[in-house]
C-alpha cells in the first residue's frame, strides 16, 4: 500500500508539473470521514474534515456540496422528473390501477418517512469559524466566513446525519436481490470547480462529477456485516478480517457489538461501499499487480456464475491494461449491489443474478469505467458520451477478445440503435447535458451507442491502430485529470496529423447525419470501355469515402476519396485489394464523379464503405448492382 500511495503521489506531482506548463489546474480535496451506522433503523451520523485546496486563480467566497440522498423524498426534483418524463426508468416506477386503468407512478412519491432518504449537514466550520448554510435540496450552498484565496488551502469541518432510502436507484437498502446496504453517494460531497466554474448540478438520477483527492474513511456498524468498498482496508487484524486474503484472523469478543472498518483511498474522486451479513468474499490475485475482490450473496443460484466470472474478469482487466493503459491501483472490487450496474472508484456495484454471459458483460462494462471516468475523469454530467460511449467501446473489444467464436465485433447493435434514434426524430446533440434529454431512450442511445460510434467511426477515418494509439496517449496524458472533448480530439490529431475539428463538431454538437449515395453509374460517352460513377452527399455531415468495386471476373478494386477539410489520407484498410487514391471531395460540392477504366458491363457491384464503420443513416443507396 505504501508503494501505491507513493506511486500515485509521484504521478500527481508529474501531472501538476505538466499542468503548470500548460496552464492546466484542478482543485484538490482530502477527506476524513467517520460515520456510525445504525443498521436497525438505517440511519447514520458522521463527522467530516476536508482540506480543500484552491489551485485556481479565482478567489472563492462560497463552496457547494452535493447531498444526493435528499433526492429520495416525495416531491423532490427527481420525483417530479419521474412523473413527467414520457419513458421513466422502469426501476424507479411501478404500475398501479386507477379506475381500472393501468398507470405508472413514481416509487419515490410513495415513500414513507422511515423509507425516504435524507442527508443533513450541521455545525459547519471553516478554519474554526461558522459558515452560513443554504439548503437547496440536493445541493448545499455554503457562504464562507473567509474567502479562499488562489493557490491556498482551507479546512472544513462538519457534522452530518442521513437515512438510507429504500433502494430506488443506486443507493439504498434491502434491494430486490437482498443486499442490505448499497452506500453510493451517501456523504456530503464537495462540488467541482474548474475552468468553467462551479458544477453544482441537482441530482435527478443521472451522472456525477467530483474533485480529485484522498479519502480516509472509518465506518462503524454491526459486527456481523462484511463491507466491500473503495480503497484499502487499514485495520484487518483489529476487526478480525484480513481483506487481502479474506477470512477471520482473530476472535471478536461476544460483548463487542460493532466494528469500525478503516479504509484509505489515494487519488480518487468518490468513495462507495456496500455491506451485507451474507456476503461471500473471494480474493483473486493476478500476475499484473492488481488483486480482485468479489463480494456476492450466499445464494446457491448465483455462486457458480460468480466463480466462473472471476477468471474472465482477470482476462478483461489485463486486456484493458494493454489497449488503454495500466490500472494504477492495487485493488479492484466487484460487489453485488442489487441495482443495475454503476461504476465507482476502485469498485462497482452490480446486479448479481441472471445468466453468466450477462454477469460477465456487466462486469466488462462497469470495470471499463475505471479507465473512462475514474482515471480519465470527464465531467460525465456534461459529456456522458465520453464516459459511457468510450466504456462501451472497450467493453465490445473486451467481449470480442473473450469470445471463443470471434465472428464480427459486437458493434452492429450500436449502429442500429443510432439509426433508430435518428428515425425517431427525438435525437439531441451529444453536447446536451445529461439531465436535459427529453426522453431516457434518447439519452441512452446517444451516450452509449453514438458515443461508442465516435471511436468506431474514428477507426474508419484514421484506422483502428491509430485509434488505439490515441486512447493510450490520451490515458497517459490525462489520467488523474478532467479531460474534455477537445482533449480526445487533439490527442487523435497529434497521433495522426489529421484535422478533426469538423468531426468533433458535427458528431457531438449537432444532429447532422451522414448520408451518401451512389447517384449514377453510366458508360463514358467518349470511351465505352470506361465507366463514370457519380456519388452524392445527401446528409449534412461530410466524410471521406471508401468505394469498393467488384467485377464479374471476381476481381476487386477499391477507391479512396479524401475529405478536403480533413487534410489526411488514411492507410489502405484492405491492403490485399489494390486501392486508388482520388482527388479530395470538398463539403460544398453535393456530388462527386470519378471514372474507372472498365466497362459498365464488367461491374458486379459497387459499395460505399463495406466495412460498415461509417454511420450512414440510409444504407439502401450505398450499393449498386446492375
């Protein structure tokens, strides 16, 4: 653990040096949290000390904290959103009958006082002086007695108390899989302040953003519970539980009713834990330096799947290390949390039941978030496509890597989903804030599918090898930071020397679509042994074009039309087929004509992008067959 802490602080120092040379800065916070949980009434009280460092050039007169649990009350903003969105999350609503008609109602709206969630802060001091608190439901505004000057630190101390809600979404108690406590977003969490200002968004069930820092957390609760959490357990011998090797190592006196679990987590931006009396805890050591922990219910129906998923998880992490970059912590935990799947620092809470394939797929996705969100910490509220989409990309690569029968990469579903979204007329730009999507399905397809297509389509533009190089350089330069969309674009440009601003703008900031077609194929009027092929750009978004021609004698030929504004020519993706590079196609030109040196009668077929990596929204005009 000392090695890990030293390594991470060294990395942070390098990042700070790099940041200073590029005018990049980010805030820093060190948390000390001591919480006592009453498992009988699901309430907890705690004390928190935060050392907050203002690395910006701004003087801060106030700060903001997230109080996420306050969303789980009737009448909350999350509750009202559930009642008004056309396709509410099925986990958060239930069907009831009113006047013999089936209607959907928010589960939050029916919570009783002892079932709601809440999080209250009191006795808030800054460097020993009281601050003014303004409660805004899931956000706490703190007016400071003393401004925080640039490049200075201050100490906040506060008391808090909360109630764990009946599990509606992510955080909660006694969920449908029987997990006692899933403690996500449970503590007062300071909001991020960056070059754009404060990110103190209300919580309505979407995404998160946090300040990089170190956590020192003590959790006291009934001694019969086993905890899985972010970070490294510090006192295994003291509490009679050796977390690294599992198992009881000392006997706890019967009169002792509670235990205090002490965790430390270096350089993370969140802290999550779960607890249950019936957790089985398996420890899997790897030869690449990371110990994997699996905590799941002692349910005979799921044990076999959880055992079989463990070697697959090892393979996945090793693969992600190879294609993106080395996971920097010595520990990662897969914890049955009983509500979908959600990524957290150094761990995930996932559903534990169902089929083995689904369990492995869920782990593949949520563990992938360790790279794209918990090491490369984008603001997933503003840019959920960078978080969900990039994770879906490596998940698909990983599942293909694990598959015995390789076949095609499993990305076709994302292309089909994206086309359905376009056809629905409900698409919104990827630059839409996660909370501002009109319907959930538009958010999901945009973030997961269209976000993944940003990278698969980048393979079409510059080649898969260059995309992997881009991800690796992106990881190397922006780990433990808050990268933005421009950062991934500029990284790809540095790797390839291609101009990609047009791509970032059109794909993420507009709903412009790609639609190219074969408009005309006709014999050349001056030379019947040659053929003129005319293409048309129907959609607004431009692309370079790959054309494949197959002849009646079985031979094949490819043509590449560079995009003028891209200033780039990619390597031949099919070197076994002879390729001709044509003149570039400017966006303003609606059509493009070129000539092949064979008669029309010799043509078997002409195809635009047979690789399928270009997300053309209408494929019926992409193939010509005489």
